[in-house]
């Protein structure tokens, strides 16, 4: 099994990523770190605890709280997509008895990576604030993690918050810039270019059968799908964060190319845009393995097989 830390702003699709990671049986989830994003830090933490309770894993996996705001900016919640609670109204009457562990997410990341040098995969499916703080506190981190998978950005397509920016980049572009420029030898970007192809449909949900988990998935994705339909005209929803977990499980699900990528932080119009230097115009060393294509059917098959009743 792979040692992983999931960093989340739980969120409908973050929750699906957590379910996929834990149910895969192939990941030793050392902990889940939370951050401000889709919802507040407190709400993201509570949602994460609920998902662990749904899985019956609340006593095994620690949840550690991180940044309650972006490094330098006001925050921007995504309640229109994930509902005011972040889970699309699902699990609203679940009593939460799990609480967050002591300490800050950035310290948890550093401690775990030091303890298991060369073995830990970081799967980041939220604004990158926690990892940016971790790298600033402990620059050696870049040589001690096994790899980093980031759900975020878009290199050839359009944004999902502004015309050019994807949500996780938009919320904390300074953090993303720090992470991208930190020098991680193995950093994979799972952006909207590929996550928009990983679509969950009603038919898939039917294939999940009947179980507490499938009922949860159906309930939490109902409004998320509606919103996706309004925006994109497709009756489905994109499995952004679960695809990042999928890539951590199996690299062969995607095609990657090694490019130099930077994040815009000083433009009124384009902040949070991920700029990919396809033709090496800047003569910089490539820093990211950018996903350019995905075997969506193979990923959906993995998702359903792992989560079905
Ligand atoms: C990303 O933004 C969030 O709203 C989702 O949880 C995902 O991490 C997609 O752009
Ligand atoms: Ca997320």
C-alpha cells in the first residue's frame, strides 16, 4: 500500500476522493489535512470527519486542520457548487463525534514526510495554502516526499471561476506559485483539461447499487450535477478531486507531459491562471508533469468498482 496524505476542502468531489482513496484498499492514508476553500476551514473539517464516520474509519485516520484563509487574499467560497454546507445537503443530520487532531496541517505534513522519507504521496485537492506553508517552514520537504499530485489549473481550456482560472488556483494563487516553484522533482498537475472528461452520470450512480455509500453519493451529487448541467449542458458532473486520487493509484490512467508552468498573481483579469510554456519560450526547466489526456472509461470503471455496494 502507498502512504498518502490527502489535503482537502471538503466539498462534494473532495468527499468522493476520500471515499475512493480509503475504499481502494491500496492506500495507507496517514491523515487528512483540511484547508479553507469550497467552505470554511471549520466546515471542511466537519465534513471530512463525517465522511470518515460514514466509512467507519473515524478512529483510524486523523484529521488535521490547516489554514483558515489564503496566504495573502480574501477568500472565495464555492457554495453555489457544493451547497452552503459543502456536501450538497447530504449527511445533514449525522452527529459528528470525531474531532480534529492537535496541531497544524503544515506541521503534520512535514512530520509525516520526515518520518517516512521517500515514501509519502501528497494528494492535494484544494487551494495549496497548507503545502505552501509546509515548504516555507521546511524547504527540504521537496526532496523527502515521494510525489505530489495536485488537482488544479487548466492549461489549454477555460477556467471554472473566471474565464481563465480554475478554483483551487484562483483562491490562493500565491500558494500555488510557491508550490510550483519549490522544485518538487515529481509534481503532477491534474487540471480541468482532464477532469472535465471524467464525468459521473446517473447511469454510473445506478451501477453503484444500494448501500449507505451509494445513497450518500446520489444525494450529495444531485445539486452538483444540476449546476454542472446549467453551466455545461451535460447531465453529469466532473470528478475533479477523485481523478487526482485515481492518478495517485494508477499513473497509467493519464498521459502527462513535462512542462514549465507558472501561476498568474498580478492581473486583475487573469489571477490564478496556470500558464504552461508549451514551446519553452521562457527557457525554464520543466517543473510539472501536466496531465494532457485521461482514459476516462478506465477511471470511471475503477471508481464504480471501488465504491459499489
Ligand atoms: C476544484 O475546485 C473545487 O470546487 C473542487 O472541490 C475541486 O477541488 C475544481 O476546480
Ligand atoms: Ca476540492
